[in-house]
C-alpha cells in the first residue's frame, strides 16, 4: 500500500474509532448517526469532511456480527471520495 493509501486508511480508522466511542457514550449522538450520518459527523468533527460521499450506518443486532469490506483501490487510482477535492469541486466547503 502506498503512503497515500496508508494515510487514508489511518484517517478513516481514527474517525471510525471516534464515531464508535461517542456513539457508545452518547445515546442522542447514536440516534443522530443512525438517522443522519452526515449531521452526526458534522457534530463530531465540526464539518462534514466529504458531503458527496454516501454513508450507511448499520447497527448490529443481538446474535449478529457485521463485517464490512472496503472496496479495493488500485495503487494508481484516486478514491472517488477525493476526486471532488482534486478537481477543486468542493473549495467552497473548505
């Protein structure tokens, strides 16, 4: 994995850990996360980092385990969620 890919993975893991921690401690945040993930991220981070990205939150049920497999990204491919930034499409959101 490239340094860029590694940095993206680390950033995602950091954000996911913060989301899960807050959702475990704050029932109102958990409800917001399930109802409106973008609003929950804005509440947690102060902004919605990638507004064009579709975010789906799944809450595990008793007796269930959810395994998420991120899509594979080629070494020379820019992830879709970053194309807007590379093209300057979200400059107003920065």
